[in-house]
C-alpha cells in the first residue's frame, strides 16, 4: 500500500484505496481455495455425452483416467489443506449418480458423501457444482438441454442430491457457465451436441435458466440457509477498431448478451433476449451470491447487419490493442477485466465469489504473475467496497481441458499423467503464503 493514502472501511475491514505495495488485508473469513470439475479430474467417466464425443474422435484427446481424483481425492485434499485452502469447489457427475433415467446409484452418492466429509474433516468449505458441462448419455439421447423434459429431470436429480448431501454443503452452483456451453455446443458446434442453430441455442438458454430457477427453489426447500448461484463466465470485450461505431456497438451487444443477460434475468426473474423474446421466469430472484469465472478478453468486430452480425466476430489476439501477454492457449492475460466485472456485478448488492480464475501455463512463473496480478485487482475492488467474499483458483490440479486436452496446465499442483504423482508448484506455495497472511 502506498504511503499517504487515507485508510477507509470496506467490508468492515480497515483498508486503503489505490493499492501500490504490500499489506492489503482481505476480509475475515475470506474463502480461499481452488476449483475442479468431475469430468476434468475424476477419471473413468464413461456415462456422459463428453465421453461419447471423445470416443467419436471429435477432440484430439480422451479424458481417460484424467487426474484419477476419484481415487485420490483424500490425498489431494491433504495437499489443498497443506496449502491453507479453506474452500474448495468441485462438481458432482450426474451420469454417475443417475446412470439411467430414474435409476440412482447409491455407490456414487456414497462416494460424494465421502468427498464432502473429507473436505469438512480438513476444515475446507465445499462449494458444490451440480452441472459442469457433462450430460448423462440417457438425457443427451432425449435431446439434453434442447428437450423441454430437461427441467423436470434436472429438478429430480437436484432434489435427490440435495436431500442426500444437503446437510454437508451450504454453497451450491447449479450450472457452470451456461452461456459458454450454449455457445460452444449450439452455435460453434465444437462441443456436444455439435450443433450450429440459433433457434436451438435460444431454446437451450431458456431451458437452462428455467432449470436454475427450479433447482434454486428445491435447494432452498431442503436447505433454507443455502447460498445458491451459477458460475458465470465473464469475458471482457474490446472493439477491433475503436474508431468504427459498428464494432463498438457489437462490443456492447455481445457484452450484454454474454456477460449480463443471464445474471440480470435470474436477479429480476425476467428473461429478456432483446428483439427475440421476453418471459417471466417461474419465480422471483434466484441468486444468493454471484459466482464469477474470469479468464481473458476478446476483440470483436461487427460482421453484418443481421443478429449474428451485430453480435460480431472475433478478430483474434494479434490485434495492436492487445496489451497483455498471451497464455499457452493464446488467451490474453488481462487482469483489469476482472476488476471491471467485479465493479459491474456489485450492482446486484450480493456477495461475490470468484469461482474460477486461472491460466494454462507450462511456465509456473507465468502462473504466479497471473495469480498475483488478478489478486491485486480483487484487492482493489474490495478496497473500493465491492463485496468479494472468496477466490477459488482454477485449478487445484492439472486436468482435462475439454477440446484442448491435456496440454493446458492449469494446476496449482502438477500431475504426472503417467504415474499420477502430484507435485506442488511454487506458485501454489506463494499463493499459500498470501492465504496464510490473508494479505497481499
Ligand atoms: O476448464 C474450464 C472449466 O471447465 C470451465 N471454465 C473455464 C476453464 C478453463 O477453460
């Protein structure tokens, strides 16, 4: 913190605005930890649509054993604990819990109970994701998110899981990054079900939002003090050519649709896709906190005067305006974007948890720089009064990065995929030091 600044109160903690050096104190009880998802780390997930997609050769690598976390979760949580983590986000694999329509697998439920107990025994607060991209094969065959049945089926699964596991978890994420899933699965066709159909995409989004709302009420019914949200992927946008008004307008439209439409809808109980439709969702406000996944920025240009054209296209990361270094997957490192979203989402007047933020980096120094720069932005936002209550780094372990396979190394902990040995990275130790001091 620089000298001569005036201390002030934010979140009940004395802090200073404009951070320039050390000693920013995070609020007491701040949730510190990391995130994973079932299909990316567990291994042996063979009952979902992603498995089938991999077997059909639609992506270069198969998830296979992943990080074998299904068998090693206890020792992985020991490592997390040794790094000072007091929170951990993971997802339940629906296809293991309900391998066929209406058929429950008690062993899978017992497994996830053990996972939750293992976290609790180590003093780690669980944040449970109910749906992280993967669809049970039987539901995918019925149309998955395109099917009007999906709401009912998802609600039944949620009710079952929360009645079994609810006492062990207070923090729940219904859906991970619905907009990303819709975009990659139903517009770009890069992920299952590999479609490219605007009408279907809009239906999918509608079903996802309705499914969240219904799930929200089931969770609260079974666990009234639950904290429920979605994990919203926030992607910063800038115009390819800032002098071109059409590019600027496309940035505004894309940003509204990608970053705000879902949260606004769930906050107000209204689903509004400008020019397409307007609908009252089943019931009121259904967010108890805002879950934010943040990674990067994209440059956008207008590509036509129809709806897809106004939504714009990406002009890539070689643009002259790009300010940050590119990571191993070619995404720009742009920490300012995180602060921007934290400020924008503070309009909901709800606690904010950063449910993912991380970098694919074979060079661990790049991970540390990324982590520090993003935590700096979090600290600045808190100092400005934004109610951020947690930061969960993506990811605890190296894992299966969907269509990018295993080359993207996101882990605080390195995984040797031959031997399944774990090695704590130096960035994880430095992060542990911040956690221990609760200060930057
Ligand atoms: O690995 C993914 C995760 O499944 C969802 N959020 C983004 C991460 C990095 O791409």
